[in-house]
C-alpha cells in the first residue's frame, strides 16, 4: 500500500514528491481517520520483519563489479549497479552461466 500526502491530487508540485506527511489540522479527514478517505500510516500496515527488504522472499543484492558477481549464491535477487556497457555484459555473461539471471 502506498501512503500519499493529503491533497496530492490537487497540486502539481505535490504529485512530483509523493511523500507522506502527517496530517496536522484538526479538520483534516485523514487525520480524523474518516471511513472512505485515504489510509493513514500506522503500525498495523508494517510487513513481517523476516520479509522486509526482500522481493518474493529473495534477498536483494547489488552487483557493482566482477568480484561481487563471482561471490553470489543462489536464492538472491540480483540488481546490476552502475556499470559501463562492457562490464555490464561481462557481469551478465557470468550470471547467465551460473543461472542467477533470468
């Protein structure tokens, strides 16, 4: 669930930021938790600690060079970092050979 700041649909400059801010006004419908209005951030929406920072139960690993690509294990979600064209192809080749890249 994505929590949006109040009135992001009215103002162009707020649409760009899309960042949660706590509603502070006494008449604010989100602050009053009125039914039918957008949800307010609260503890109950948190994810399980064991699953935080993962995609489909896989740990996210950022690969920045060939050494890191060689150290990878199965069961990780691979994200190739900022690399040039040549290095990126080399890293992709290594990951494909090991079956870590889809």
